[in-house]
């Protein structure tokens, strides 16, 4: 929060999201466990009601990235940009209404690490650093 405030941004609880060009959802990471804090739930509801494009970073806030189950509430993203390797839950049918189009981006994980995990992805990001996985 200090970094944001030092750049001139403030936490404005009454900010009108319907005036935004795009909403970037990075409220909660993929390690979500348990119920959402009430103040986070309010922002998710505001984002869903804004009628603006939403890009979720990592996973839509409120979505269990392992199981693909949605909490109440869960961000309904137009697109989700996940990092390094897609989380299993993002690929599930139950997650589709929340994930939107799914993109995978390279964060520089060395191919050797994937091989140690038993994954053959050496040429995964050969053509580009962002791959569209699903419409």
C-alpha cells in the first residue's frame, strides 16, 4: 500500500469501477483458503457489477485454483493470465464462467525445473512469452 500511495494512488473505497477502462483483478492469489474477508468480497462484487472488462492475474479472486470451485463471490473475468503453468482448477468446466479466455505467460522458469517435475515443456514458450490456452 505504501508503494501505491507513493505513486499518488489512494485506497478509495467509493471509486466508481464503471469508469475504468479495464479492471485488473489481483485481490487474492491462487492459495485461497477459507472465506473471503468482507472488504475483499465487496470489491469483487463491485468489479462484477461494473460492466467493464476484467483481467484476472493468476486466478480470478474467489476461485479455488486447484478444484475450480467458485466461492461467494468470485470475480467473473473476461480473461485470466496465469503464470508458468496452468493451475488444474482453471482448466475445469466449473471454472469457465469465472476464468474467461485463459492465457499462460512465461516468467522465466528454466526448462530444467519442469523436467525435474516430470514435465516435458522445453519448447512451451518457443514462439511467444504468452500462450492462449482456451477461448
